[in-house]
C-alpha cells in the first residue's frame, strides 16, 4: 500500500476539524492528521499514539491553548513555553 494513505475519516467539532489517514511512507505505518482549516499535517507513530492512550486526564490541557503556538507569528513554541 506504499504511496497512498488509507483514509480513516474526519473528526470535526466547533473548535477543530481534522482528516485522519494511515500513512505508509515512513519506516512504518503512522497516523496522518491534517488540519482541514489550514492544511497543516502532522504524523503520530504507534508509540506516540499509545502514549496518548495512557496520559492521565488533563495532561494535554496546556497544549490545547491556541495562544501557545497556533496564534504565534513564527508558529514555533518558545523554549520557556515548552519547559512550563
């Protein structure tokens, strides 16, 4: 199946809309997540996905704040923001 992504579906809410597919271009299969608003694409491998499954409730809250990185002019997290 190399060369094309396996569509999984879309997840949409009033806050975000993403398209999910399985990408086979890397060293192994990984989840391809595309922001339907901006077209930005990210990838998560099996270890990253398993880590998400084991995170305690609220562990991602600081990353859900769009002002942390999405609304920054440079689009990059500052080192001191990552260390918080």
